[in-house]
């Protein structure tokens, strides 16, 4: 069966020119929707705050480099301290050697101080950026509340209109169908009636499979010698509120979510509106329909954009440069056990003190308890008084 034209202006969300009062969204509601979208235009704010967030990520990466420099200094200090006994015994270039140790300590202290200052500044900046994202999110929330209120008003109007006893949905359908050359026009139209009704019910947001047909009249019909039948049918239905109307409203008002796919050529950190959602080369995330700031961060590189999410989609960000070097660098986060070394040659643990005296006086151990066996040995220390008669005799009668 073929249909030529259906007088259902669904694109404009009108039910029929013959019954223009029955609309999913009327002109006044369209104007209200445009006003809400204009009032809560967050494009420029999202772009600005996304740029600030990108700068924040760059500063965080610089801070990590400072920490790596401190770690390298600590390793160099440990090597210098390990060489110190040999340098003292050799008694050559001691002043220069001490200068190296002093320079290492000063450099580490300077880097540590800078790390603290930069970390505090980053946290302050992060708080500012997060507040700006919260402002944008609050505007998005306010917009959603306004849209939900508009949707409620539309639903209330539709329910009031559709519940009237006089409400009806007249539809005129101009179409064509293929009949047998030996079949009458009446028989062909009768056979095609169910298909015509099914098509009309599926295309109108006010109709479903249970919608009541009030009238069905064939206004005109003609068939040529090849069996091509042209017809015009006037129908009248009892409209009702159903799930299709709700779907149309959600799509038009942007009150639905979508599943987006985030793809990168490296394992990046992903942020949506300033909130980290995960890391990897491919992520799936559900977001409400509307405009969102998407940012991918890898090492000291950032890729970002402001996207209007209208349905499921894929967003890809490619990072340039030698990614192999960065991948190898991430292995630093894996803690490795040091290789086994001889205790005699084991390097001392680094301490940030210059020739510090770590000598301590050991606490004398308590003497072992006296036992009945004469073969048990005792260990005594000079200056410790005897605890038993036997110990006193042994102290006095030393060989």
C-alpha cells in the first residue's frame, strides 16, 4: 500500500488544520520555551570555566614535575652520603664534596617550599573553578525546573482539552494503493481500511491502538486500468493523552538524557562540567540532554569543547606528540622492590641532616633469670650490680 499525503502537520506539532486548537505545544508555550532558553544561555560561561579548568590541569602537571625533581634530589643525596666515609678517609676535595651536599640540601628545601606554595595555590584555584561550575550547574538546574513547570502546564492544558466531551481529532488522508484490476473500488478500500487506520494511529501523537474511531468516510476514490487506486478518506477520532505525547514533550523541551561515548588515542582523564567521570581510552557516560563542557586531560595536554547533547553520540579527542614516552613514564607509579644487596655494602637511608650525630646510649639488658642448671651462661655488663648471690660470687671470684 502507498500513501500520497497525510494532512498531519506533525513537524509543527499540529493535529490538523481542521482542528488547530488541539496542539501538543501551542504558540504561547513555544514563546515561553524560547524565553527560558534565552534566559539560561550558558554557552559563554561553559567556555570560560572550561578554559580555566584546562589551565588548572596544566598547573597540576607542573606540580608533579616538581615532586619528581625532589625525588631525584633525594636519590642523589643518598648517593653522596654513601660516598662520605670514603671521602673522609681519603681527605681529598672535602670542601667541594661538602658543597655538593649543601647544594643538594638547599635545592631540595627550595623545591619543597615551592611545592607547598604551588599546591596551596592550585587548591585555591580549584575551589574557584569548582564554584564557577556549580554556578553553571545551578543555572542548568533552574532551567530544568522551569522546563518541568512548563511541561506540567502543557499537560494540564492537554488533559483539560482532551477530557471535553466535544473534543475530537478530524483527519483527512489522501493516498494511493494497488488493487487488482478485477477488484472493485469498494472491495479494495474495505480491504485497505485497517492498514489506513493503523498508519494514522501510529503517526498522530494523540492516537494509539485503543483510540476510538468516531467516523470514517471515503470522500473520493478513483482507479485506473492498472489497478492503481487514488482515494481521500475523512476520519474522526476521540483523542487521548498517551505516552507518545510525553515523548514529544520530552524531546522538544530537552528533558531526557543520552548515552555518550568518549574516545581518545591515549588513556586520558575525562571531565564533564568540571567533574571527573573516569580515565581510559574509551568511556561511556549518561548525561542530560543539553549543553555540556567536555574536557580530556593527558599529562600536560588538554582537549575540550562545548557540546550540545541532543542524543547518543561519540566524542573523540586525539592527543599529539610522542605518546610512547608518556606511556613509559606512567610506569613510575608502579612500586618496585629494590634488588637484593649485601648488608655490608647496603647504602644508608638518606637523612636531610649534615653529618648529624645519631649515636645513642643503649639501655642495658636485664640479666637472665637464675636457673637450676650450672651450665647456663650469663652475660654481664661493666657497672651493672649483681642481681643474685651467685652473680656476686662470680663477679668477686673472676679467674
